[in-house]
C-alpha cells in the first residue's frame, strides 16, 4: 500500500445536489493536477457528451479523463465504481479519475474498458489482502 490508510469522514455531503457533488469532485481533480503536475496543461470541454470531463496534455501525449465523484461506499473497506454506461456509449476515455470524498483522495485509474473497478481503502476486518486492488496504488497520474 503506497499511502497511509485514511479513516473515512462521515456525513459531509448530506443535502448536496448531485450536480454540486460532481463539481466538487471535478474541482478537486483539476486542483490536484494543476498543483502536483505544473508541467501539464488541462483543458475543460464546453460540452461533455463524449465522456471526457477534462483533457490533459502531459507534454508527450493527451489523456481523456472522466471524473467520478463518490461520497460514500456500500462497503466498509472498499469503493466500487461501475462504468458500464461508458462502454455502451462507446466513450473514448484514457483515465478514470475517482475522487472519494470520505478520504479526500483521488485515484487515477488507466481505463481499458472495464465495466467495474473495486478499490480497497482500508484493511479488511478478516485480514484478507490477497488480490485486493488498493486505492492508494493509483494516486499518481498515469503517463503511458
């Protein structure tokens, strides 16, 4: 695991509209990229009907980024992202940026058309570690 596990915060987004929550996540991702990767150029499309929330110029190539904001998880130790709609709509996405509000962290997942991604953010109570994909392993923007 790359970083220390964070204890989730509770109830921070109660009463927020889904639009507001989405904008919070988008802003967090843009802030993270602009702050931690000053060599990147970040572009925001006027229309987002192709699944690309931002376009990132890494200096060597462009990455189409879809941003997902998650404010709570159904699971006690992991977060699940279902993105089947992007496959059905044939969106061309390179990176899924997942802002998980309860721990205030972002995972940048190289997207290869998977319908579902499950990332652990805390150790399982039963100690299960085998084949767990950790949220913290994706905190660096992938330049591939």
